[in-house]
């Protein structure tokens, strides 16, 4: 469950990061209130992922946190690429 929550948190954070840069990723822009919410989520989600990952212990937790970041980054990159070309 730790890996799943960390992966989901990173996916949400990285998705918000991409949507906050619509010109770079060729995505439609979002409204100002949604941008503010996304900025908040972009900060909180990685901290949540780290907190959950650290329940496995400090060394394993940091490894899980970094690994789930990598996996989520690849998944978000693939989805954003698909959205940009449709």
C-alpha cells in the first residue's frame, strides 16, 4: 500500500506540474483558481509521498520515494505526450 500511495501522490504532483506549464506541453490552459490549487497540491503531494514512504523505514522509505517518483514521471510523460498530440 505504501508504494501505491507514494506512486499516486507523485503522479498527481507531476500532473499538476505539467498542467501549470500548458505552453511547454501543448495543453489547454487552466483557470487561475485551478492554478492556485495545483500549486498547493504540487507542494503537498511529494511531502505526503515521503511521509508514507518513510513508514517503511528511513533507507527503504527514501528508496521507495525516489523509485515511485521515477515511475510516476515516466507515466505522466507518456500521458502528457498522448494528450498533446490529440
